[in-house]
C-alpha cells in the first residue's frame, strides 16, 4: 500500500486514536462525573461508528457491505442519543434523570436501533457499483422512524445546549462557548462533505471520513470539560505520547503487505491503544493523588496556623489566670505562716494542725501556679535569662543540702559526689538552673520508695563539658515512655501509685530551661521498670 493512496485511512486512524485518548483523558479526570462518563460513551460510540462507516465504503462484498450499513445506522441512533445526553448533563458532575427519560426515551432509542438491523429500514441492495460495493439500497417504511428519531435527538441536543449557554454565567459560560465552537465546526464539515458535495457535485468520496468531521466537537468539548480542572502537564505529555505511538503503529498497518502482516500489525495497534488507556489512567491517578496531598498540605498549614493562634491565646489566658491566682495564694501562704509562727497569738493544737495543712496546700499550689507561669513564658518566648559565670558544683551542693531533709523524711540515702577542691565554672542563669536541679532531685525523691539518690558532677577537659547526674533506685522509666517523658503533661503509667501530686510539667520545664543554656542538654537513661533512672544535665564549661 502507498501512503498517498491511503491518506483517507491514515486520517481516520489518527482521528480514532485522538478521540479515544481524549475520551479516556476526560473520563480519568473525574471518573464519578456523569458528564465525563457520557463523554467517554460518546467517544467510544464515535470510534466504533467511524470504523464501521469507513469499512462500509471499502469492502467489495455486497452481503458484508449491506450488514455494515445496517450496523452503521444502528450505531447512528446511539450516537445521536449519546450526543443528546451529553447536552443534557453537561457540565454537571451529578444529574438525576426523569422517569420519562428512563421509561419512554430510552426504550424508543433501543427499539429504533434494533429495527435498524431489520429489513424494515433497509430491504435490499438494488444496485451494485463497479467496485463490488453497494450503489443503491431499497428503503423500508421504518426509515422514517430512523430519520425522525435521529433528527429529534440531534436538534433537541442543540436546543438544550443553546438554552444552557444563554443561562450560563462565569466558568460555565466559557465552557459552553467551547462546546458551541466545536459543534459549529462539526456541523459545517458534515454539511459540506456529507451533503453539499454528494448532492450538488456528485462527489461522495469524503463520506468515509465522517470521523474526521466529528473530531472538532470532541476536541473542543473535552477542552471545555478539562479547562478549569487543572489540566496537568503530565497528563498532556502522556496523552501526546500515547497519540504519537498510536499513529506510528497505525502507519505500520498501512504499509503492511499480506493478510497475516495486516492482522499482526493491527493487533499491535490495538494493544498500543489499550496500553495507552491504562497508562493515562495510572498517570491521572498519580496526578490526582498529588493534588489531594497538596490540598491536604494547604489545609494542614491553615489548621496549624490556627492552632498556633489558639495555643498563643491559651498561653496568654493561662498566664493571666495564674497571675491572678498567685496574688491571693501568696496572701494565704503569708498569713498562715504568721499564724503558725504565733504572730497573732497562741492557737490550739488542732487549729494549728489545720492551719499547717492549709499552709502546705497553698505552698504546693504556688509551685503548680509557678509551673504554669513558666510554661506560658516559654511558649510565648517571654522567659528571661540572666547568664553569669557561676560555680555549677557549688550550686548543686547547695540544692542537695536544702533537699536533704526531704530525702531523710522519705527514708532514703543521699550521696553527693562532687570534688569540693575543684571549680566547675559555667555560664548559667543561677535561678533557672537551681530550679532544674531541684526539680530533678525532687523527682527522684518522689519516685523512689527505697534505696538511695546519688548526685554527681564531672568535667571533661577535652570536650569542655560539665555533666551532672542524678541517679536513683526508684520505679525507673519504661522504654515506650522514654521518648515522650519530657513532653507536657506526660507521666508514666501507674505513676499515681507512687506520687499522686505530679502534674507532668516539671520535666518539660526543666528540659526547656536546661536547653536554653550554652551547650545545654537534659536526658534520661533507665534499664526499665523498677531498675531506677539517671538524669543527665550537660553544659558547656567556662574556661
């Protein structure tokens, strides 16, 4: 076969490949949309109808040609119906069909299409052309039914599109404009090559190329559907690649010699089309997932900003509330202290015992309020530090001495392993670091039922680091709790069995304060439940 003598076959092949690829690109863009589903149906019917229409003018067998023309008009009814339905549903994603549509129109279309396969429409071939094809066919009475249904569906579809176009606004107005443009080009091509040339110039050689005339409508309609749907470059590139591969393999069919070669290369062409469809589906899915992830990321970003705003408001509220609470608590603590000291005269033992409980409760509450205030300052970036060069060893010894009564009261042993002959200079905020050490030793007291607490401090001259350790023989820390132990409001499971007064804030505050220092680190190590814990505080040593 020479390519110049088969340009009609090449054009039909290219058009079929283009229509098929566009149909599936639109469908995969939104597989749940009724518009996209109907467009794919229209595209597939167009392809089958175009192949049958082209084949009718090429076969030399009268019997085969007669059945092909019946099949062409059978498909023609469904072709017109799919156009009408596309006009009805475009550009909606969802559409509810009426009962008249389901129980009257659909049966009429189905019955008409089946009648087209019987002698009621085309009775027989009256004249055979010199090439062996059919030159003239005797029509049956039902040809009127076929023509009426076809024209009614097409005209109704056009009227529906016009009405929708007039009422449409914004994006939909633009979409209907593209559909109207495609419909106009298709109408002009069909009227020119399928009616004017055969009727007035006795030239019917373009009728087999009907697929080419429908292509403008398919092209513009697909663009109208996809125009405002983020037509991703990956999908465009994949569709282009699929189209080029389809054309290349179809050219192989055109150049084939012999029936076996034609069948083999035709099979390859079909496989390429099928592969292209699955490739488009895969790429479209990937693009959709990426778009969904991007959309989720945007939503999460907005939610995160909002959460930060709420967190800031919460911190400001907590700061305000705790400030308001601290003043009366301080007054309660002060007056109960004065009463216990006898500043207001002697009181009975029972009254003294009650006042002492009030004093201790207010003292505990003051510490809790102070913790909340510290959290608010940390989260709002208002925590102030006054770093000065201090003997870290001396500070730890002083804290250990202050807490020694608490250790003895808990019936524990306290060992302090710090060389008093050495200086452990570090640039620290003395008040904040004192709070860190107090918190860690106090924590060891609370969670150790028996045994000892060992406080140590060492200096690594090479690395220029100070390392303080507070070890206990207490309840230990489970492996799953270790990563979250320093988070806010976190306490180990069954911690209340050992200490019911913990808030889960102390370690969080201690870590934040330690890490605010130069080279500051705070971490914990434990061999597990019931095997004790060791807390480490590391700082840069001052030379």
